[in-house]
C-alpha cells in the first residue's frame, strides 16, 4: 500500500497495541472490558509519544474451521479497533498473526480497520481497500538469498510504468486489420496470443498452463508450456490474418533454428522448449493433489518424441502464408524446407500417434495423411511462386497418391463420412478441416455428408453436444487413457467455419449462439482464442 496516503509520510512510526490473550468466548474465560481499557491506555500513551499510526495485534493459535471464523474473535477485535478510532486521531490497523493463511484472511476481511497486515508462517498475504482514484503500489519479484527487497517504486514511477505498458499494448493492437463482427473479442484473442510469444527466441507456447484437467478428477492433465510446431503454426496463421506480421517473422527465425538441428533421420520433433531445447521428459509430481483433486500433476510432456506426421502440413501452410502476407522467405530457409518435404515423401505412409497425441498405439490417421498432402501442396505452390528449385515431379506424384489413398481408405461407405483412421468406423472432428485447407470443396457431397455425420449428438453417432464438439468418441476410439474428455473449442470453430463455407449459415449461427459452462484445460491457445482469431 502507499504509506503516504495513510500516514502522510513515507516512513511512518507505527505503535503496537498487543492483545494477548483476547478473552471473549467462554473458553478464554477473561474480562473483555479489562482488555479494552488496557488497549486504550496503551494507544493514548503511543499517540502522545508521537507515533504516526497504531496497529492492534493479536495471535490466535488455533485455526478456524474452513469457511468460518470465531464470531467472538471478530467481535472483540472489531470492538477494540472501533474504540481506538474514536479515542485517537491516528490511523488504526490490525496485524493478524496466524499459522494458516485462510484464518488470517478470514479475520482481516471481517474487521473494519483503516489498514491491515496479515502474517502467516508459509507465505505473505495482505489486504487493503481503495477508494475511487486511489492507487496502491506493490512489487512482486524474485530476489537472491540475502539480497533484501530493494527500494520500493514511488507512485509517480508506478504511474509512468503503467502508462508505458498501456501505450505499448494500444500501439500493438492498432495494427489489427480486422473490422468485422465480434471485433472486440477477436482483439482480446489476439492479445492472448501475443502473450503466448517468447520474445527472446520467437517461440510461441501452446498454453501458459500446466496440468489443468479436461474433466475434474480425470487424469488427462498435461503440461502445455512448450512450443508445438502445430499450435505455433496455427497461431502464426491467426495473427497473419488480422495484420500482425512481426510475431510471425520472429517465429520463422525460431523455426529456421530448429530446422538446423533435425533428428538423425532428418525429421523435426513435434515440440520444443521455448529456448529450443529438445528433451522434455515428463514427470509426475505425486506430492501435489492437482486442480480440485485432479491428479496426476505432470511437468514435461512425454509426447515430445512421438511421431506426428501432421506437423509438416501446418508448418508448410504457415510458411506459405507468411511468404504471401508477411515477408518473402530466405533461400536458406527454403533449403531446409525442401529436405523436410522430401522426408514427408519418404515417410507419409507410416503409422503415427496423430494430432491428438494418443497413447494407445500408432494408426494410419486420416488427419495425418491429409496434412502430409498439405505439406506437399504448399511446398509445390511456394516453389512455383518463388521459382525455388524443387523436385516438383516427385512432389506432385506423392501428393496425388496421398489424395487418392485418403479417398479410398479414409472414407467409410457405411458411415458416409471420413473416419479417424483406416482401421475404424469412428469419426474424428479433425476431418472438418478438409475444406478449410482446400483439400476438397466445402460443398463436395462427401464433405457435406461428413458434416452431417459429425453434427449429431454422441447418442446418434456424432460428436456434437449442446453445439460443442468432441475431438472423437473415446468409447469407440480408445486412446490409452482412462476416463472421458470434454469438448474441444477448436473443433467447435472448425465446425462453424466448415458450415459457413458450405453455405449452412443458419446451422453456423446456431452453433455460435449456444454453449455455456465451465471452461477447463489450458485456456486460450489450444482452443477458443486461437480459433476465433483464425
């Protein structure tokens, strides 16, 4: 808090009135009047001695029950504080000494003092009230052991820092070129995506969260504080579409650095640390119970060494768009991309863990094949647009092979829809992206049939519940994990865009208009914010 606002001086002298013990309830068996009289005597003596304020201090050694305080304690402390406020013309506060933060804050919130200090054994807690146009300045920082807290920030300096921060974000947001519907929400989404960027390297994290559950009590709790090639590429695409090119350029620098350090077989990892590190070993912190009891708590991510063929499609799509809407890419970057596309030609027929990073075994996932097609398609387009050297004939041949195989093995005559992988009849929401990446027309009969199949309730074989979309049906497509999962915001927005491109605007508006409830799991980037910006 700003000491000058309370005490009229930056270095106040505070007197302390000790209430030990404070007898109010029968178990204390004391005389409250005697305690108050003693407090008044001490306060009068302190006031005449030239102090700038008085703190009433008491220690309660037994914790209160959860969500409850001893009314006798609160009543007694409140009465003492009120009497002293009438007795002396000095700021009167309380200093609550507790062995648990919950009880300390419970007392502090009930006693109406002019200032409050709360001390607990395992942390620092404070509470203060502000009136209109008042401000409080405090600093949260890491310090070396024994270094001390350092000098406080003056209110004028705090105001200047705040103004500089506001000006920066307003200037940054002024670059946004989006002028359509829901502009404010799109801009807020863009701000979140910007906050996911790491300026020193250009990396973009998937989410700032760790081990939030997809469902309360479930085990689907992952650490998303890393840079996924896929998620970062989606983010770059979203930012480019609404006018933000600087972040895309920084990510391209980060991406080129990763291309210079491929795996021994020439491939990329699906994710890296924001500093570019490769090893992201997953650990379980068994001493933590997790969010609302949702264990295990994980740090690191064991999926970092999975094979996920789709990442090359998202990568090449973002590079293609950056070359078109940002800056022309360098020849050096192109030489690395050439090698990656050649690697896709050699490896696209392999099984992998897929976009959803399943832990139940590799499959021929349709989405993975689709994005291999995208990688080749964007590579061919980029080579033609920039006249880059490329093995065009081979790339065209493989691109056509992938297309025909998806149509033959990824389509189910029984379900009249594209399925999750070649050995199942189960649906997958990732099929919705086919028309979005120009693999097929949004009004192609197979695309429309897939839309119809997905846009049904799970009870009727679909993936939509209350207008929100599940990634896949975990009962029909076991993924190696226990329990069920929630709906996935990104898939919902894929459905919205696929419906819009198919001309089904009434269904699109219905999906956008419904859907409330508690949002869990790794907020912004891995879903709604990213998809709305896109």
